[in-house]
C-alpha cells in the first residue's frame, strides 16, 4: 500500500477556507499534509484524525522567521512550511476551540488581505497594465495568423486577470462589510 500521495488542486487567494477544509478532510481520511508546491499537494499516510489547518500570508515574516513561527508554536500550532508567501500551520481539533483560527478577528483577516494585495495583486496589476493590455492592442493590429493567435492568447489572459481581480475584490469587500456590521 502506498504511504505517500500527491494531488493536484488549485485554490485562489480568497479560497483559503476551502483549502484549509480540503487539508482537514484529507487528514480525517488518513492523509497528513506534508507540503505544497504551487498546485501539487503532498500527503503521507497516517492515522485518521481531526486536525485543523490554518494559513497566514506574511512574506515579511521571513525576516523574523524564528519569532514569527515561535508565536504560533506558543499557541499550540505546528508550523509546516511556507509556499508563495503563505505559511501553513496545523493543530489537533481536540486542542482547539470550535471556531479557533489564527486570525482572532476580521480586522486581522483584513490586514492579511491587504498584505496579499500588496504582495500579489499590485504585481499582477502591473503585468496587466504594462504587458497584457499593450499586447492585445499590438497583436490585434497584425495581419499574420501568428498575430491573431497571440491576440487570442492575451485576450484569454485579460479575462483570467479580470476574474482574479473581481474574485479578490468581492472577497475583500465581504470581509470589510462584515467588519462594519
């Protein structure tokens, strides 16, 4: 029987809860999360257990890594890894309060989303305005088949970027409105 497995999954930034729940379900099935490489989730066989997984986006935490990780250890969280600015933690569900999260309030979650915006969305916006939009214009003026194919490619990229911006914006709006209520 296999002791390790890998699954391909893609979660967008605003889908952190779905990702955390996915990891929790895997652990309940007897597959302990070990690492993620972009969309490749790696697991090891283990005894099925209810384990809570949490993520935090804190690329600045690298400068003070030991203090950052120790802060979570002091609260009982096991540090797993960093991936693309996100830190992964887990804790047995029996050791957590029913709604315990790394972020104790919506203001903290909003601050995380602001860090994501600065670290991820600003570079994406730069690429969008400096590369994708100009390329659509340039490629659509060409008369060769290659230009039409490239224009199509950049139009697809344009749509994907717009969807990503809208998804992030809606999630951020929901969090800020929830905080205001």
